[in-house]
C-alpha cells in the first residue's frame, strides 16, 4: 500500500504488518468522518484513531443517531472509496490552524490545537472537500479500502473525562478485500457465542452485581476453577524455588510516595484516612514485596531471592471501561519479585521465560513476545535504562526467542518483555510480563552484603504469568468456549440415574469417583434421562455416567463424553481409573 508518511513523503506498508493495518484503519476513520459530514453537516468532529482490529471516531451530533443509520453511512463511505480521493498532507502555523478550524466550526479540533505549543506547526490531511487535523500517516488514496463494516455505537466522554460532554463513538473495521472482512465477522460471531459473561452466568462461575460494579463475585463452581489455577500456580512456583508471601491491602501514603506510584499512578488508586493519616489500597504488590525484602539483612548468598504473591489489588477503572472479568476494579495478581545481582539477570529472565512457556503450553496457547522500551514519563538514569533494556534483549536472543520492539511502552520504572497469547479463534491477549527494575531497590534503599564485605544494591524483576487470575479465567472461558479440559473442569463427572430406584447404586458410583479425587455431582431430579443428558451437556461436563438396572446388576456405567458422544458400557473401576488419570495429566 502506498502511504503518505508523517513528513509528507511517499512510502510503502503492508496491511499484514501492525503498522500497515493501523494506517489503513486510521484512513478508514477519516473516510467515516467525511461520510458523516456529508450526511450530517452540523456534526462536529472529535478524534478518530485506529485500534486493534478496527477504528472509531467520536462525533458530537445535534440529534441522536442509532445503528439503524449505519447502512446509510456505510453507503456514503463506499462512495468515497470509489472516488479514490487522494490524501494530501499540509501544515499551518498554530494561529492559521486555529483560524481554519474556527471557520469550519470544529470546536473540538480548536481545543486540541490550543493545547499545542505556540510555535507548533500543525499538520492536516485533505481528501477531496474534507480536511481533518491529523499527524498521520495515511494511505495515499481512499481506493485501497475495499471492505468496510460499522460494528457498534457507544457513548464516550470528550477526552475521557466524565465532567465533559458525552459524544457518540462509532466503531468499525476495514480490510483490503471482502473475504478478509467476512472471515473477521465470522470470528466475531463465534466470539459472541463464547462471551465469558454469558457463559460465566450459564455455567454458574461468577456474577457481576450493581452493588459492586467492577468487583466480580465468584460462585462455588467458579471458586473451584479459580482454586485449581491457584493450586497449579503454587506447585510450579514451589518447584522453581519461589517463597510465597502475603502483603497488606492497605499501606500508607509515605510508602506510595517512596515507590513513585503516588506521583505516577495516583488517579488509579483508592485512598482512605486512618488515624488522620492517608492510606491507599494497593494497586500493585511490588512496594509490599520491597518491605519484605528489607525486613531482614540480606547477603549475596541469599540471591537470587524469588518471592511470589497472589495479591488482591484494586485499580480505579472508569465505569465505561469495565468489561466482565477482562476489565475489573479488583483482581488477584500472580506476582513474583526476584532480587538478584547484575550477573544473575540473564539467567533469571531465561528461567521466567521457560516458566511462562510451560504454563501457556499447558493451556494450548501459542504466543508472541514484545520488548517494550523506555516511556516518556520514566524515572532513573540513562545508564540504568540501557543496562536493563540490554539485559532483557540478551535473554531473548540467547534463548532464540523471536520478538518485536515496542518503543516507549515500558513501565515508568523499567523496560519489560510482554507475552501476547493467542486463543482458539485467533484473538491475542497480553498476559505474562517480565519487568526489569533498577529504580525501586534504589528508592527503597534495598541492600545486600557482597562477597567483598561491602553493601550493594540488588536488581529486581517484576513478573506475572497469568497476569490477573480473574482475567485469565475470562480468557480461558472464551478459549475453551466453556468446555474446560478434565483437570480444570469444576464438575468432571455427572452421574445420571434413570430413576429414583437407582439412587443407591449411583451413590456407590459417586463414592468411587470421590475416592479417586474426581469432582462429581448427581442429578437426582425427577426428570427423564434425555432431559438430564441435555442439561449436563449444557453445563459442558466432560463425562456423564448413566445408571440404570443393567448397570447396577453388572457393576458398570454407561459413559457419554461431552466431546465424543456415547462411549458405551464400561466397568466402573476401569472408568474411574481412566478419568482420574486424565484429570491428573
């Protein structure tokens, strides 16, 4: 695709690459804006960026629109595509840029320009009779956009501030051809069927209540799922030499000032006052981990020191951003902090990478890796940042891991490696992360006694594998469409007696299953066996055991598999052994 770059020069990009897709969809957002202005001339323009898998544009309409209006807007967008309008970049001094936008009565664009420096040179893109304030880059003409779909409508506060006016946000997506769009829409339909909020309710895993927006309630079966993941986490970390700790949820302001969170993360923190002193509910576990490290003298012989914590953290999210288990206000972070010497950096990072690879393989997730570098609001010296970034890069290269560099997306205290896993329908989720930190040990004056008898400062790794256990559960629900593997399923076997006459034998079947460590239930309702089978299938239970006169007399069970259907009659002990072995795999 031919692209007009930010400097106005011509360039080439591929839609299959992340940057190329972003340029393609950003241009589509301009096509949307032009179409809206043709159909609704008094609509005012706000912003219209590309996002993952699509784009959006925020508008201020004089009268409400609905998704019923999408057909007309899409029709106008397709006209603009057929016109193959050239996109032309031009710049203006700040005052002239303001004058142009005031002339066009684009109040939101004026506000954006007013925030720019007095000596700024402002860039615009023109396509036909439409002009938009934009830094670019963009496609060379509108004709590249062969397939468009507007997908949804939402409210969005101007600049994300609930004190500002609510605008209308139109979401959409676009592709170079109709086949790619059709495949994407098919994936989205499949995603709707797998929606973890819908399945979570149907399977009795969790619920969300108006009394606690953003604070999920886990139900009994959901707790089995959550605790199974926690048990798996604990076994892995015990094997890998981690010591588990637990730190308080509430800690005073002084701590958060020392860590830097009060200055860099304050707007996302919940606070309260205790004994006339200001406290914050922890949004992260790491400062508490620092206090544990400092609670006793440390020697070079103690390093590397690996401390894991399943810590409940709270972060303020705007109500419009909350989404099931994927975006919540409290979650359990499977944190670990590793304290080490400079010489141990590469080996420790490689050890964490090996652990993350094992866990994602367990769930069948392929993944890709990004190295995120220093952001603008960072703290620390250039030397520390260079050493930390090179430590991560060296570990990636020594393990032969393919990675891409994500410039400027590191944490404010250090660079990081992010792991983006891919689910069964091709969506990606950022879960695992490894962050190398020189700053927190320095801010907390952490020390260890070296072999030379002198005091030295340790280096710290922050890392998670699941990321958020709650969010990881949401991802797993959608990845498996609720059909969890046997080891993870809240109910592994459902016993279905044909009638009340076989409750006694069903009880013996249940006892054998429980003795083997299998999670089981019995359906003792006065319903026909066909109804019970359908109910168990709706609950996505891996195995159903039908029990009647023939089974009772022969000491067998009639086995149905969730995935493979009728497996016929099996000796009870044989089935129990097979199922128990599968659950332990």
